C-alpha cells in the first residue's frame, strides 16, 4: 500500500483600500494598507499497489490572511506554514474519519 499526500500553495499580495495613503511615503511605516493571502490545498490518497485498488481519498484546503504595514509585513513562509498546518490538521481529521467508517 502507498499513501500519497501532494499539496499546492497559492499566494496573493495586493494593496487594500488604505493603500492610497502610501503616496505620502510616511504612512508606509504605520498604515496597514497591504494584504497577503495564502491558500493551501492538500490531497491524500491511499492505494493498494498490488491490485490497484483505491481505498480512500480526501481533500482539504486552508487559508491564511494578514493585513500589514508595507514596511513590516510577514514573510510568505510564515503565511504558508500557518495555512499548511491548518490544512494538514483538517486532512488528518478527514482521513481518520474515513478510516473509522463514519459518514460526514
């Protein structure tokens, strides 16, 4: 048997409604006009490789979002780790539920 858990991450950075104040330069130090979003997908598949039987599949997704001051934002890695941990915890719960034979 083989258990696969591939994943995908998407990140987006953009200026929110307060971003217009960045034209004055000084607000970049204290106005939270920037936004960062991260979306993390995780998929689990359990295959019996001998007879090519698929036992279970589960998919989850999680998001992480932060509004920040342009000069002091979180790094992408911190947002990805937060979304990844949330998605993998959800995936673990989904796989355990399926292995126990419970219905969603």
